[in-house]
């Protein structure tokens, strides 16, 4: 069976947009990564031995072996990331956003409009060059992490920060057009919620 987004659409569900990670961005990222990995490996290949200190004792390690390790691991992760991104597909329907991924197995993720709190368009330098960007969808998921610590009054403390965890449509072409397509669905949901809330406040007898 062919694994395609069309195969998981619900009855009466219609696609409004579909896209993939921009291929020019993918190839550019791969080339930059290859230059960095090959350059670092070549530098280490030129070193017979690399001196370092461990537990106060001077030691040496073969530069060729370190370079070979960096080259092997670097190429593996670069190629894995490239081909993993190659199979990613996105779609927006009249009900939800669908993300298809998985290099070995096929995974589908659905984000229904009622789950969305907001959308952010993020365009970096590469995005400005190729007309691409990330569409970041806020569904209310957060992650806590340590932001360092200190001490006060003889007591030690640790700062705990929280950040939003977005679902991302990564490096899509014409991100502002896609934003314009998706935003009305969220706006309409909010207007519906506020309308319902106002009706409840105005007519509490009907909501007992």
C-alpha cells in the first residue's frame, strides 16, 4: 500500500494545501555540513598526534583516527538527516494540519484547528534567499529547563524556565501564503469561543 496523505483523509475532508521541505534549502544545508565535516576531518588527518591532558597527565591520541571518526559520524548524521527530511510531507485540510514523516516507517501527525493557540512564521537568512521559512504552530505544549542558579541568604536556588514547544512545518516555500491560508481557521475558532462565552454570560439560565 502506498503511504500518502490522501490515504488517511476523513470522509468529506478536503486538502487546501500540500507541500514539502524546500529541496534547495536541503541541498544547501547538506553542502554546508559536508564542507564543515570534511574540513575538520582534513585538519585532523594532517596531525600525527594530538596532545591533551587527562587527570593532570599529558597524553596523546592519533589525529588520523579522530579525523576518521568525525568524518564517519558526521557523514552518517548528515545523510540520515537529508533523507529523513526528503520524505517529509505536509498538508492542510479543512479540519487539520497533517505532518507525514519517517525514513524507515511512516508516521502521521494530525493537529486539528481546535488544538491551535497561534501560529508564528520564522524566516532566517537562508529563508530570505530561497523564499522559505518555518511555520511554527503553538498547541500549548511547553518544556521546563534549568536556567542556571545562584544563592541568596545562604540558600542555593535554581532558575526554572519554561519555553513553548512548537509543531513545525520546516523550510516550506512561500510561508506567509500558507500562514494566510491557516490563520482564518484559528481566528474563526476564537470568535466562536468568545461568542459562546458571551452567550453564556448573558443567558446563564440556559447553561445550568
